[in-house]
């Protein structure tokens, strides 16, 4: 599938729930979110049907996200059925890691190829503060379980925040030096609860760790390696280096709306559509992909939803 800017769309980010076990301060409102009726969220069958239609249109990589995908009932069934679609070359999942220690092995067995684990701090007290009650040791246990379940290429995603984790940049980079993982620093976006005053340009990582050497980029990430590093460091800079020209993705929310762009309010309802009608709606969504986001000019995302309702 090509959009009107000649970008080839091969990547689907599929949200399976907007609920979460944590309430990160930049993502979720303090009071959490009201649980929706069962019928408001796509069923397992609908998620698989939408994925199959997207694959028929050219998608080859699928990422399951949320909310927290691991709290979705039937997550293993969803993984199994999507990984069984022969044209899906890579099935990935983004998680906060809180229950990963119990699910890493079953996820691997259900056909998940790769994990991204969100971890914004390496200090238990800060972690509990930012996630409003999360336990850092759960994430560490999850990471160990993932390694034991022979997940390779695991990425750690840390959102950079002024007066929160900027002093931990060297510690994160050290993880990428000692372990074969990619540590990715993500710029805080003015979406949902994201507080603009805490924004830090990801370039700061290079000034704090000047020995990082550039290596080949991957997707929307600029990448670096320490001279003796086993892993890599990635910078995801939606604000400082808009990467819209390289965007290869579409998103589908847990309530079945296709979002051509994370930061646009445009949504195409997919529920109730089947076969050719569903494929045409997906193609219409790709054709509607805006050239770029406008957060730098407006200071605000126009997504119309919080991140937990889209999936990042
Ligand atoms: N619950 C899962 C997790 O935390 O990995 C998946 C969903 S979460 C919405 C996906 C990613 O979006 C996480 O890495 C999170 O840190 C990131 N995120 C949420 N709000 C953000 C914001 N305002 N700016 C940048 N990243 C954000
Ligand atoms: Fe939940 Fe992920 Fe949002 Fe944190 S970032 S509240 S873990 S959805």
C-alpha cells in the first residue's frame, strides 16, 4: 500500500485494550479510565479479521499494544491467531512488563517474535511515583523471563523527562553497553497527559554520553553504540527530528477505528465491515495519511485521544 506521499505502509499497530494495570503520569489520568462495555471493544475475531484485511493490503509487521496488552483477556489467543497469518513476517508486542514474568514463555510459544518493554527509570521509588504504584522489580523479573524464553532483540523504551530521569541517561546507556538490548530514548509528546514543560530533546543523550558512535538507523530511530557495547542506543525524536517522511504505519484502536496518523483526529471506523468493504476502508485510511504532524507549530497533538487509547 502506498499513500499519497509515496510512503509504503507495511506496519500495523493494533491496540487490543485501552485499559492498563499502571497509570503513568504522562499517559493516564490520575483516576484511571472507566471500564467500557465488553461490546465497545473489538472481539478476538474482529481483531484477527482486521489484521488479515490489513495484511491483504500489504501489511507485514504487526505490533500489539494498548493500554496494556497483557491485561487483555484472550491475549495469547490473539497472538496465536495473528502469528498464524502466514504473511505476517514479524509479530511484536509493547508492554509495561508488569506481568511479563508470567507471560513471557506463553507469548513466545504463541508466536510473538519481539518485545518492547517500557521502562522510564531504574529507581524503584521513581518508578512507583511515575506509574502511580508500579513495582520496578516486576519489570526486571519480566525482562529475565523474556531472556529465558529466548526473546531476542528486546527493546527498552524510556520516555525522557526533565527533572525526572535525565540524571539516569548514563545508567540506561550502560545497560545497552552491558546487555544485547536496544535502549531507546523517546521524546515526550504533547499528547494526553504529556506535560510540555518536562520535554527534553533526545540529542541530550549524545552530549551526556559523547562516546556513543552512530550506526545504521532503524525505522524511525537514529541509532548509536558505545565502543565496547553489546547493545545499541536508539533516539526516537518525534519533536526534534520529525520522522513523518519515513512513516510506514497505520494504527487501529481497540474500539476498531483506523488512525492514519497518531497525531491527527481523523478516524475511520472498521467495525461491522468485512471482506472487500473492510479492505477498501483500510486503503481509504492509508490514502488519508497526512504528510506530517503539526505539534511543533501548535504545541499540541490533534489526536483527540490519550496515548493509552491509541497505543503509542
Ligand atoms: N502499556 C504499554 C507500555 O507502556 O509499553 C503499551 C502502551 S503505551 C501507550 C506505549 C508507549 O507510549 C509507552 O512506551 C509509553 O511510554 C509511550 N507514551 C505514552 N504517552 C507518551 C507521551 N506523551 N509521549 C511519549 N511517549 C508516550
Ligand atoms: Fe499504561 Fe503504558 Fe500508559 Fe503507562 S504508558 S499508563 S503502562 S498504557
